[in-house]
């Protein structure tokens, strides 16, 4: 065989072998495909079975959740029903308590009505007794006139006195008799008034005051800023005094730098400016950068910060007294009173205290408690602007109340709390009384030594200006004046009238907190010496 035939034969053998391998591969692939199809079918069956099991599980869980939701809703419904029933029970209990209080008040009013009826009957009987006493007094006067006529004739006969001399003797004796009657009448009137009024007034005032608990704090009219060392004083003054001049020009406050160690005093009549100056100086000392530009920056910053603080003080005080619907501008103005003092007493704290006392007094007397608190809270609002606006604090406060359309009773209360106008309501009278109580309580106010000494001198001068007075002494820090009279000039009956006259002069000519007790003393001494 030639080479070509061999090659062809080899190629044929290769082709046959390749075909055999290809046929085997096709068969193997077919088997593999059938195997994969069977596996896929088995997996699909397993997935379907698992899905059915999960679906059944989810169905069971849904039914359980549905049951649980129904149970929860039922419990919530029962809880709300119980809460509503509890609220109804509480409201019914409150209504019962209100009804009980109303019944108690009605019983109290009935008892008061009975008491007033008895008092009217007593007054009627006293009036009848007074009429009878008047008739008796008239008869006695007639008898006295007849006796005096006889006495005059007898005197003329015995002493040969003139008609004028006899008349002077009779008038002197008659004057002494009338003085005795007047003294007795004054004593009886005072005892009766005290018996009727003191008990109820003290009861009402004590109930009102015991509900008000306030600290007694003395406010300073100057501010002291502490320094880390005395070297800081030179930095505050600055080169050629430029820092201190800029500070005083921007704040309007005098800076007093003296020998006091590690301290600077700020003095000024306006408490707002003084507070701005204090805040600014403290920040300058803490920061260490003290120059005119920095001073101007801090003054303006603290002025805005203080405006915000004043509004907060006013809002807090208004919330404390229950004046929630007060105009925002009035709240800010009231906040200025936090930095205002009167005889050392913080005016904002004083206004809050007056509001509480007036409210308690109004509640005891059946008046509008909320309106009384509002009027007491605003009664001194004019003091916040009396350094800036011309006029007294009463006039300024009245105009502010009118401007912001306050209740007419509040306006009249502000105008009348110092007696400048006539009070037109019971609330105005109660606020004036609460104002006096707040100012007169121990520790509330303090006076300068000059005003204190002047008041004592005025008390003694008024007391010694009356005829028959030997000397007078002011005691207990001006709360009492003791008047010593000449026993040969005034009788025991005349000193009663003298005490009343001294009291009237003090009330008419002096301004003072609280009460002043007037005691008139008449003493007769008999002195002899054994030799």
C-alpha cells in the first residue's frame, strides 16, 4: 500500500473513533440532563411542600395574632371604660364636696345673718337706752341750770362779785364737767369699737398674712464689684483715664475707686443702668481686655441681655400671682421693678407680696380674689418708670393702666392706694391695707439714719406743741411716743382728749410705715424730807 492509502486509512480510523466518542458523550449528556431534570423536579416538589407548610404556619400565626389583637382591643376598651368610670366617680365626688362646701357656707351665712339680727336688736335697745339717757340728761341739765342760777344769786349776795366774774366761774366749772363727759364718751366709744372691730379685723389680717411667707431681704442702692487684685484698678482707669471716662459715659454710672482693697463701687440713681454697669465691669475684669471699643461692645450686649432678663422676671412674677393674661409690655415693665428698691425693699417682691395678701383678704371677705391679686400686683408699676417719666409713681402707674386698658377697679386701686383719690371699691381699700402690711412687717424696709432721726424729732415736736405737755419721748424706733404732762395743768379726763389730738396731728402731718402708739402719762408726786 502506498502512503496515501495509509493516511486515508488512519484518518478513517480516527473518524470512527471520534464518532464513537461523540456518541458516548451524547448519551452521557442525555443521562446527565435527565438526572438534572429529575433533581429539579424533586426540588420543586420540596419547595412547593415547604411553601404549603409555611402558608399553613402563617395562616395559624395570623389567626393567633387576630385573636391576640381582639383580646388586646377588649382589654383596652375595658381600661378606657374603667378610666371613664373613675373620672365620673371623681367628678361626682367633687360635686358632692362642692355641694357640701356650699351648704357649709350657706349655714355660715345664716349664722352671720342671725348674728346681725341680734346686733340690730342690741343697737335698737341701746338706741332706746340712749334716748332715755338723753331725756334724763335733759332733766339733769334743767336741774343743773336751776342750781347754777341759785348759786349765781348766792355768790352775788355773799361775795359781791360782778356778773362777768360769776359767769367765768360757772363756765369754768361747766367746762370741767363737759370735759369729763367727753372723756367718758370717748372711752366708751373706743371700747365698743375695739370690741366689735378688733377681733374680726385681727382674724382676717392674721389669716391673710399667715398664708404669705416672704424672705426679708435688704437691697443695696450701690453695687460692689470684686477684683482679683488692686492692679486691676489701674487697668479700669486706663491711660489718662480714657477707659473709666468711656465706661461712665456709656452707662451713666459713677465708678468710685478708692482705698477699698480689691473692690470697686458703682453708684447711680437708676438701678437698671447700675445693673448694666455691674454686668459689664464683671465681664471686663474676667476677660482682661479693657479698652473703649470692648466696653462699648459689652454695654450694648448687656443692655439687650438685661431687657430679656427683665421680661423673664416679669413673666415669672405674673405667673406666681395668677395674672396670666397680662399685656407683654406690662410684664416687661414689672420686670424692671426687680432692680428697684423702696426703703431697701425690693419693689417686685413687695408687689408680689401685696398681691398675695390682697387676694387672701379678698377671699376672706367674699370679693373677687383674682382681681384683687391683679390690682395688688400692679399697684406700684409706676415706680419702674419714675426715673424716666415726669410725675409721681401713682400718676405714671394710672396712665399705664389706662393705656393698656386695665379693669377700672385696677386703675382706681393704683390711683388711690396712697390716698391721692377716693377708693371706689372694696378691692382698692384692701390693696391699700395690704400695701401697708407688706411695708410695715418686721425687716421689710429700712430707712437712712437721717430720715429715721428726722421722724423721731418730728414725733417729739408734735407731741410737745400742745399746752400742758412737759416733755415727750419717741421709743421703739418711732413706733411709740410717750407724752409726759404737767399734773397741775391737765386732769385725768383731759389727757384722754390730748392723746386723741396728738394721734390726729401725727396722722395728718407725718408719713410713716405701720402704726404709732400714743401714750399720755400724768403723774402726781408728793415729796418731803425728814430732818
